[in-house]
């Protein structure tokens, strides 16, 4: 398994949110399922992470988290 870094953790949550919004197919079935509640929960988790780590991230980590949150929130709005 690759080393867990802040970036890989954030990217993992991003992938989870995209999956729950039906943007990524299930790896085994190829089906795209939409679960707004789980997508919102994952976005909320990233929002909490951003608040709790504010001022403690290096510039690259902060940029990654900020961009991912923005993109996910925009996609979620379009989904709703």
C-alpha cells in the first residue's frame, strides 16, 4: 500500500464524493449510482477537515483542499 499523506487522504475523499454523486462508475459493475446523502456527508467531512487544519497546511495542501472543496460543491449544486 502507498504511504498515506494528507494529499492522498483528501484525494480519497474526493473520489468517494464523486462516486456518490454518480460521476464515477462502480469499479466492478460499471453502474453509476447517486446517493446525495453520502455525497453531502463526504463534502461536509472535507469542510470540517479544512476548518480544523486552517493555518496548519503547507501551501500545496491548502490549495488542493480548497480546489477540491470548490469543485465538489459546484458539482453537488448541479446535481441538486
